C-alpha cells in the first residue's frame, strides 16, 4: 500500500507549493478586484470597481487598442503562415532543400520578444538603420523624412514584431499534420487525377485546420496579455491593457490596487472566453474526421 502512494507523497510538496503560490495568488487578486483590501481600509465586497473601470474612457481606449493589436497581428500572422505552408506543400520535393527554409523561417522563435522589439526599434525608428541607409542612398534628404513607424499611436511596429515572431509558430504547429497527409495520401490522389494544389485545398487544409485555429487562439491570447513589446514600442496614449495595468501598479498608490486587479481579471476573462469560442468552433463546425486521426 505504501509503495502505491509513495509517488504521490513525493510530489505532494511541489503540488502544495503550486496550489498555494499560483492559485493562492490568483484568488487573492480576484478578491482584491472586489474591494477586499484590508490594508487601505475596511474590506467590503463590491462590484462597483468593475462598473467604474468598464465605463471609464481610459479603459475602453486601452481595450480597443489591445483588441486592434491582437486582432491585426493574429490575422496577418495567419495570412503569412498560410502562404508559407502552401509554398512548403507545393515545392516540397527532392530537388529543393526544404529543411533549410524551415530552419530559416523558425529562427525568429529563438529570439526573445524583448530583443525582437528592440531590433524592430533599431531598424525602423527615424534615427535607425533603415533611415540611415535610405539617406546614404539619396532616397531621403534627412532621416526625419523617414515615416514614423515606432512609438506611434497606431502600433505599426508592435504589430510588425508580433507578426514576425508568431508566423513561424503557426507554421510549426500545422506543418507536421500537413506533411503527414502528404506522405500518406498524395500519391493516391494523383492516381485519381487530383492536382497538388487541389489536394492541398481539399484534403490537407481541412485536416490541419484544427491545429491552425488552435495556434491562432494561442497567439491571440498571448498578444492580448503581452507586456514587453507594447511597453517598448508603444506611446503614452493609447496603451495596451497590460501596460496600463503595470503603470497604475507602479505608481504605488494602494487605493488603486483593486483597479489593477480588475484589469488583470478582465484580461484573463477575455482570453478564457476566446478559448471557449475556439473550442466551440473546433467541435461544432469541423467534422469528426477532420478533428483527428483514426
């Protein structure tokens, strides 16, 4: 009997530490969002902070800006990933060293997001490398003639950083499924007169769609709650929800702590709702044969 429960006893300290530190912190933050903060006065349970935050202009501006960044980044990443997957499928033969292209496309995943944001800043800001090169080539008279692409209100550089970083992730999530289909069924399809692109659009694409959609949710949820790139490449207004939460928290005013926790809870809630929506799509709108392998 002791031998059977010994493994569970051995992992119990790590499990307790995870429950106390991780879930304890989450529950404590949720309680704070409802006004349960004894250090600033008498604790009381209230939904007023949520209503106050949701109706405030500064929150709505940050929410719309965050949705814009996450939505456009996810859409463009999916577009570039689909183009690259199509090219990989169409030209994956013995004459082309396709593995070289795979490794080159996956290289951005090796670079941390903070470093990626810094590289984009160095390349595309008005005093950066690209503007200096264009000035030396005579394409622009002064570096200030170069368009403002970083630290501006539309978030172009933020979107560019996320597209560059997340497109390879979508490809790597979907590519194994695509190659598995190609190796098994492509030759059979050719016997029946199907062209390669027809096989890709009619067979390979529907089968890899679940993993493709799942990867889109992963990157949308990450971008929606990400901090470092918007903080480095963003502006004072508008700012993403994560940057807004950090700046309110960093001011050190304890009475604003519940507002920070409300923003964090809303960020998590939106990500969870998005995940449920994606799960519903995979379950209801993709046939059983497309969801898995028999």
